[in-house]
């Protein structure tokens, strides 16, 4: 049985030999045409004296290699649901004369044969393209190593998984098919690891862009790729087409496994395991599809922000673009409507004017209307048909669509966004209702405002600011109480001070509404241009809200001669920043250090408890109480410096 297994794996070894030999120009190819065509389905490996002169190869290996567009990537989720790909990729399996292979075994055989070809292509990507480009980057310094690593993402992990685990398991099971005619248990065991594909799929478009950029930018980069692409092992296909293979692989598993279940007899012992394995494969496919969808959403959102000029108060990666398009603005002063453009997001409506000279931004934002509190309704105006009204806290607009259908579509989109905001605010509405459902008058009467202490709304009764209705969190938006009305508000809405008579006319924190009433000022002059720093935090994170926290001694002149101790925290909600507090109970950090990109060095012979953070001339030195605590801090900071974020179940808390 062992000899038979070695014989069945021989073709893959031969293909690996082809790839290894192809890494140097002019190397001899040891695999015959018949064997190559048998084990690389869908690839034409017919040798030619000058293959690059053939028309279809010329398109692939020309000075401008073909790129795989995002439109094509987007269509994969639909295209791969059909069986059309198998016309070119399905290997031909001919049972011997006088034998009839069971249908389910034939499908398993097909799965094994395509897996052998797939492992060979992964070998080409990881061990040939990837390694050759890394070697050239290190020797010539013509292009950065990081670019090569970004292009190939986690292809090494995918290759090792399939070559060392998935393919051998399939081969061993097929060799022992007579005694164990089942495949569901094998796929069940290995299917969870297929979720690693989501990282590769999410990075695919960026990798394709980097590949195209550096092919044009660097001659040595292009020379390495062209040399490997022209080899017989590459099958006369471009690197991008080989890189597309992992994107397509999981849907192919799903199709083969579906067919396998259909061919199983009704009482087959493998039916339950195979169905469970199919569900796990489907979950992995959904995981990859979700990565594609999120990648596309962020890409589309970024393109919209670029068209709007990347204004600070607009750019937010958590937003969702619901609709955009041109409309006509009905003016109060002019008889003819004006061309305008709307962008409807989940939380705001942007009213824009197209720029005449579209250099950089294509639109100028005239008004931002918050969806919260916005209303929309149709207007009955004979002079301006298909018109509708958008009324918000910031502005009211009379707009005209080009048709009745377009007007209805805009109104439905706006109303859907409003409904979603109101649904999110249900917790807020419930918080200010009494036990019988009637709204409590928590706010003091205007004539009593500031004259007597208000009844404070309890913290646990609200989940968002009672003024701007933005949700609270532990770090960037903490709860505060207005000392005049008692509402629970965020720092932005309560960043004002007014004298309150019930507190002997001492200045107290109040919300904007109360400040306006008590002082008669719309906005304090010294607050008009104030902007908070992006790293400014209003509270310290406790141990239960931290990835790592403990006292550390702050060493060096940067901290003063005394070398004080600081309470250092890496929060769960902000895992790439180190916050340093004077004490664990402090509400505000005195120092914040963004750890991304810092180099972490641990220990010296003089004192092994020391460790340092260093980047671009910045140097921070810390001293832990024990070497074990130092090791945990070094590990946590190295994670943050590399861009790691918590989320995996095996990532434990490192806090002291």
C-alpha cells in the first residue's frame, strides 16, 4: 500500500521538478508532454520553439500584462456557482476496460487529481515566483521586500496546508477506498482551515495593483516575472492568472462535494459526514465572499471620499453609501432649478455642487444634513413636477428629480435610512420613558434651569448621548452629566461651562442647549476653532477592558530625573495605542503613544527588566518589575507594532 501511494504521488513530484528546473533560464524539462497535460488540466503545455509569438500568449506576456479587474473579481461569486469552469478544468479519467468505477469514487478521484494540479500551481506561486522575487529584492535592492510580501499575502500558509495536509489526506483515503469508502470525515477535519483564504481574497485586488505598478516601475521586477512566465511550468499564463487560482478554489470544492452527495446511495454511511462537510465548505466560501464584499465596500467608499475632497468631518470608514446621483435644487430666488448632486450615507445626506474644474475633488460639499431627525415628503407643485422636500436640523431643501420613478426611489432611500436610525435609537427612547410608557419630564422647566439641582438620569438608562444620540464607548465617547438639566451627554456636547445659581454661581459643565439658554451665546468664541487630537482620550481603561496593563517605571530624561512610575494600558478598543496614566483611577492619560511601526527591543545585560520603543528618532524606555512581566509587555507591544488586532478565540488577555 505504501508503494502504491508513492506511485500515485509521483506525478506531483514530477511537476515540482518542472517548477524547480524552470527557475533558471534554459534548464531542461524532465516531464513529458503527455504527463504534463494529464496532470495540469486546463493548461496547454505544448512546447514551442518560440511560444511567445503565438497570439494568445503574446497577450499574456506582452509589455503590458493583462490585469484581473475588480469587476471580474466581483463576478466570481456568481460565475463560480455554475459548473461551466469544469469544462476546461475537469480531468479526463478513463477506467480500465471491463471496469465500471462507482460515481462517488470517480468524483473523489477527480477531487484528488485537481488537488494535485492545484498544489503544483501553489508551488509555482510560493516557491518559484515568491522566492525568486524575494531573492532579487534582497540582492539588487531594486524594489522593496515588503512589496513582494504584500503581493503574495499568506500564499505560503495556503501552500503548506494543501501540500502537507489536504493532499496527503485525500491520497491516503483514496488508496484505502475499498476498506473506507468515505471522504466526509477527512474534509470535516480540514475544512475550518480554509477560512485562511479570506485574507488572501481580501488582499487580491491590492496585490494585482501592486503587481501592475511595480512591473512598470522596476525592470528587474519585470524581468524575473517574465522569465518565469515564459517557462513551460507556467503554462504560458501570467502571474495574475496563477494568483487567481486560490480565489476560485473553495467554490470548486463546494461544487464537487455537492455532486458527490448527489451520487451517494441513500443509505451510504458517508452521507451525514459529507453533508456536514459541505456545510463547513459553504461557511468557508461565505467567509471569503464576506471579505470580498467588505473590500469592495471600503474601496467604493474611499473613491467617493476622494471625489468629495477627503474632508475631515466626512471621512469615516464605518459609513455606508446608500445612494448617489444628480438632482435639481428649487431656488427661492431663481425661477430655474440648479444642478446639484446628493450623496446619501447611512448617517448623513451631503448636498453638493459639481466643480467646474475637477482637479482632485469633483464636488464641493455645501450642506451636511444628519439623517437623525430628518424628514422627507413629496411636494405637489405644478411648476416643478417630481419634486420632494428634505427637512433636517441643519437645512431644508426643495429638490426635483428627473422622473417620478427617480423621485420615489430617492424618497424610499431616505426613509429607509431614517427608519434605520430611529430603530437604533429605540434604546434611547426607552430610557427616557416611565414604567407606564409616558415620557418623563427629566428636563427642568426653563425658568428653573440653573436655580436648583436637577434630577440626574442614571447612566445605565441610556446607551447614547441624549443630545447628539451618538453611542457611548469606554474610550472615545464617555458619559457625562449636564449639571443644569441632568441629561447624560458626551464630552463634545457638554464641553461648555456656565455659572449655576444653585452652586453659588460657580462654573459647571453644561450641555450646549443649557449653555445657550443660560448665557445667551450661540457658541463660545474660544471653542469655535477647537479640534480634539485624534489620540486624545477622556478616560482610563480598567484591567477588564485592556489587552495589557500594569505599572512600569518610566526611564530617561523624557520623563524627568525621578523616573516616575506610570500606569500603562493597551485598551481592547484601541489595541494599537499605549496610554500612560499617573494612577489607575485617573480619568485622562497624560501620554499616548501609537505603537504601529515601532521597533521593540528587550533587555540589556545591565538590567534585563528594561525594554525600549524606538522609531524615527523617538525613544521610550520602560522598566518592568519582573522579567516575566517585561516579556509579556514586549509581546503585547510587538503585536501592536505589527498591526495586530484582537479577535481570535485563542488570543488571551496579557494583562497583569
